[in-house]
């Protein structure tokens, strides 16, 4: 059985696995990304189904209980299956859950293991021979228990096509926003991120396949206005000195204020904004790579390709093909 193609009348089904002893925060991450109605922002709907791994009232780590409306049968119809964590990395998941996950993976569902949820996917054999990550505090344990998995503990998440895994707690949100971006585009993911008051992307030690953060502290009105102007004029050449002059600040003051407001340097922010704009144009237009390079301010297709490969480990043309095939 393969997942039924989604349509306006049949939104993609997301099954989030709840279990006895779950952390409410971990469960809330897929719920808030895929279970809310963001239609006003042009974000397509998902059919989120929280399913219980055990047929009982589920206790949480916060001292209250939850009742899931679905059992593991919800996984059978899911396009995306998310294991948001696990109660104990040393406790293997039950046979029923393992069987449901294996069947979903075999028929082509998108599998996601958030934080310690990677242990559950690993126990089901879904991660064998693949790269994966999990919470840094358990990464060595994960590597010892599952030697067939290539563990990378230095990243926020790992996208290996039909299987995604994330690092701890907050990185689960990064991973879900990335998956939303992959399925629905940068604008949808950015809209949800803004609604949640989080950056669309946080830099890890490895480039992630998502849009770079371009947020700024709203209280700094001059910088906020400047960055909005830059985003509308990325085609133009910009430098630290030219931007400092535009807001009538010294180079030193501008550098300090910029870092305080954005958390990064002028050069890094500008490169991220240019890459982000290039991604959007690749996703939404049929413009040539040369035209996109000019519009994003890279000057030449050679420069765009170099920066794109450094950031995303792929070429602009390949990115366009992969995005449209997703």
C-alpha cells in the first residue's frame, strides 16, 4: 500500500506518535507546525492525527494525562509519521509500534524521528546504513547501540530524503519547519516561523537545507527599516560601510548594533539574504540561473553556484529539480 496522493480535498495525513511518559513539549512541536490552521498565510492544511503507542491513558512528564483519539492504525494512512521523542533510550519500543513504523516506511511514508525518537526509528531498522542525529547527550549511546548508523551529533537535524532525524528539544522545531519548507516552500515555512516567533533557521555546524534567518529586533527601528530595504534591493552591491552610511552610523557602532540586533555579522546576514532570495526564485519562477544570480546580488552565475554549493551541498539547478519533485 502506498500513500494516497494529497489534494485540496485530501490534505496530507501526519501521524504523531504519543506514548506513556511523553514530554508535552515534544508532542506539541509537530502539533503546532502541522496541526494549526495557517491558511490566512497561504499555508496548506495537514490532517494531524495523534496516535497512542499504547491503548491506555497516557501520562506526561508534566504531571497530567492525555487521551489520544487514534491508535496505531492511524499510521497506516499517514503520509508523514513523526515519533516526537521516546521515554527512555534504553527501553526498546513495543512490537506493535515497530511493526507499524516498518510498514509505513516500506510503503513510502516520510519518517521523522525527533530527539530521542531517532532511537525508535533505529530500533525498527529504518536508519540502518543512513546518516542520523539525536540529542547530543545520548549521541554516543546511540552510536554504540546502532553501529550501522552514521551518527552526526554536530547538526540540528539530518535530512536523508524519506527519513529525517533531529537533535534535542528545540531542534525538533527546526526539523519540522524544514519539512514544512520542503513540502510547501519557503514562504509557508517563514510564515509559520513568524507566527511562532522563531527564526526560520538556526545555524548548526552543518549547512541545513532551509532559508537563512533575516530577523531583527523590532525595537531597533533604524536597523529594521534598513534590513527591509536591503531585502527589496538585493540586486544592488552592499557593504558594511555603505549600509553604515545609510543609517548614519560609524562603522564600529553599526557593526556592534547589527550583531546585537541580528545575532550575526553583516556579511553573514547579507549572504543568507541573497541565498534565501535565490532559493525563492528557483522555487517559484522559471528564470535562468544567470538572471537569478543578478537578482539576488551575486553578480554572476559562477558566484551563485559557488555559494549555493558551499551552503547547501547542491547546485541551483539540482535544487530546483529536487524542490519541484518534492
